């Protein structure tokens, strides 16, 4: 069953295959979205100039006139925070890492199920844009964007750079699933580590964040939990009162 977006969002669909563009455009409109189409990279680049007004970009990589990655890189060089979901037949881990490191928010390899596509679109539209926030919080955890630091129960967390990268991805998608592949791309962008290295990283993070407030603290007693969803990924949640 498709989800319906109640607010009116504008989406730019960048896809050069007419049949797929028509199919996805119909699905997006049925979700209650306003959809514009670009059928090559240069058209997309021109439509995405400052002041474009789009809330989401769905971007193919194999495009005529200008490659999708070039469109994405130009967008991020302008510090444009619009969420970008890559839709492409380039499905290797290396290609996913390249797209995510280039500034994409999510990556959906073709062919894909329409229900998963709708879920990814809905999740990105509901997510706050990182660059519009000076800080993000989940229960007793606070992430300060300016310093890229974390405070838990009011105290600074001591994290390695990789732990901080993983925790930032979880905070930005709090209460939603973050795939192991996405965490791997965020943390081990060079591809030097195996995918299972994410499990070790999550184990270390749990030891640091799944703790209650210090004795005598005025904190409310809320606790964090990093949940494992088998076959899907990880989800950071606020466990509520201890």
C-alpha cells in the first residue's frame, strides 16, 4: 500500500528512459507530489540552479549530455542541501560508495520494487535537512553541527572519527532504519574494510551510548538504543524513561 504525502512537495525526476520516467512520475503523483521531469543531465543542471525550489531530486547516473554524478557534484559545491536519491543500474558497492561520497542521501539500484521506492521517497521528504539545523537531538543525545561533536546526558562523548561518522548517520535518520551498506559507505568510504566491520563499529558505539545518566545527574533518565533489524540495518531510538 502506497503512502500519501499530505504536504505539497516538489520533486525533480531526472531519468532518460521514457517508460520508467512515466511509471515513476505516475507513482509520485499518486503520492500527492508535484513532479517535474528532466531527461538529460544538462537540463537537470539548469533546473537545479539556486532558487530551484525542489524538495527532492531523483537522479539517474547514466544520462545524456551530462553525467548524473557531475550534476550531483555541482549541486553540492553550491552547498545546496536538497535531498538526492540516486536511481541507477550501477549497483556495485564501489558505485554506491562513489554516489554517497559525492553527496547523495540515498541510493536505490535498478530494478527496484515500487513500494521500496515510495518508502525511500517518503523517508527523505520527512527527514530534516541537515544544513538547516545547528544541532539535532535524540533523547539524551545532542549532535552539534558546527563542531561535529556529541553530548550524551550533557557530557561530551569521546568518539573516534569513524564512530562519530556512524553515529551522525544514525542521528540524522533517528527512528528510521539505516542500512549496513549506507553506514559502510559513510564510514569506510575508501572501501578498505569489509562490510562486517560495521558490526564491530556498532558494538563499540553501543557500549558508549546505551548508558543511563551519571549518578546525581538531573537528566530525565532517558536512554538510547541502537536496534539491529536483521536484513535491513540499524535504528537509533529513544528508549524512554529508564
